[in-house]
């Protein structure tokens, strides 16, 4: 079949390609430590699983409303109102099968051919993929080690034009673990006040995985809820990646348009999954706190270990579960180093360039793995570098 031209603009996630290669090596008998996939290695909390099973047994096996069932939209609205300290109502919420539909639907609804979209680079690769697929012009906002991988507000101001339609933010950030400090968020909001036609997609999927301080969102600033789409979900915080449960919070009129896109694509999100989401938000968070504390210990272990490897230099991230070490000192290009670590050392990781051109000279390691495996990976990396 002859593909439409737009398919040539569609990217992918290198993490899944590296995972496939690692699995192939394992099938040949090679032992591989997996530090490539951004997925918590913890089980979904038991009470959340129980709620999903009970929902299946009590009839939540049918179609639901496109924007989500009332029980979950209400729980999300309460959660967002409490955590972001804003007025949020169920009508502002659209529940989706994972977080990616929020990205895709928002861009389909906002971006016309040739419109400019600013996005973080290095950043989650689906941002750029979807911008280009929708016919937009992808304008990278470089994230630099010298700024702890927070955005440069002055640089964003210099990139905004009359063609800018959308600004994508991500904090805590994938792949760097960088977090936008309160003062940067406030300064950015002041810049955006001069550009009232620019919408914001704020990807806050890692907002609960913080190791110090509080989460700061553009939504907390006056007037920003009228032009911001919040992207959040259950995959990371509650170890629910396979449940496919995310959501967007946005102005009510825009939420109706996003729900219409969902009607035309996925129809709705699985209803029993949504009932599990209610239990996640309203139930005990002890398992979440324990997971974050485990991530903190792993973060410290991998940062200290990588900084002891010749040619590596690694910041201590403040959020998410990734480290993004500078490996320029090894003299090996990031993509080559990624391949050689997998093939020769049995350590699966990602080149920084998998997250954009500004990731050259870096690797991303996910520390969503056991301390034992992290120490084994560090031993193999040290031996490889020599």
C-alpha cells in the first residue's frame, strides 16, 4: 500500500527499539541489565488492583462517556484543585487511555500547517514527532546542563513569534530529571502574558516523583488556566503503565473539543481501569511514598557511581527516575556508546540523541531497577570504560 506523505514525518521511541535489541541478545544467552525503559519496576498497589477487579465483576465492562466516567473526573478535579491550588471542575477533565492522546489531541486541535510549536530538547521524542505529523514547525528549546536542565526563560522569549501556537513544558523532565524552579515558572508566566495567543501544554506526568521541594506549575498563576492543558496520569506515580490511564485538564470549552477527538478515535477509556484510578487517587498512598523513597536511594547510588567512571559527569536530578550523564569525556559519540554498552557490556541505556539533537554527548539511564542491578550495571560500565 502507498503510504500518505505524513507518515514520513512520524517518529518513534528509541527506548522500545533498544529494548527489542536487548531482548534479542538475551535470547542468544547474553545477560543484560535494563536501564533503558522509563517504567516503574514496582507492582500496582494492591488496593488499586482490587478496585479494578471489583469493577470488572460489577459491570464496568461497557462503553463509557468519551471524556471519562463521572466518578473519575470528579476525583481528578479534586486532586488537581488540591495539588495545584486552583479551581478545577469535572467539566475541565478529559480521561484518556494513557498520556500520549492528550499530546496528540491537543496538537490536532491547535496546530495548523506551518504553525510553530516550542518544545524541550532534549525531551520526550513524541513531542517532536507529533508536531511534525500535524504539519507544525518544531522549534526546539535547548535544555542545558549549566542550568540544571531547566528552561532558559529569556531564550523562550526570543523564540516566540506571531506563528507560535503552542509551548510544551515538562517538569520534572524526561530524560534529564530536571525540575523548573519556582522563580523560572513565575518568570515564564510573565513572558507569556505578552503572548496571549500562545497555548501551553504542561506535561506534569512526573509531578509526584520529587526528591526535594514542591512541584510548581504554570497553572498556579492567575489567568494561566484559561490557556493551559495539563497532562498527567497514573502510569508513573502508581506504577500503572499497562493500565493505560491518563488525563488532561483544560478550559471547559476546549475539553469538549478534545472529547470529540476521542469520540472519533479511541471512543473512550476502559471503564474498569477508570475505577482503579479512583481508588489510586482516593486510597492509601503508602506504596507511592515507599516507591519514591526507593527511587531516591537508587538515584543517589547511580549518580555517585557514574561520577566515579572516567569520562562521565552526572548531575543529581531532583525529580522523575532518570539520570542524564555527560559522557563527552569518553571521546565516544553518544549513539556509539549506547550500542557498545549494550553489545559489549550488557547494559541497556539510551543515547541522549534519542531525545533530540541537543542530547549529543549524553546518555539516559532509567534507575527504575533494583539497587543490585544498578550496582551490577555500574560495575560493567567501569570495566568497559577501563
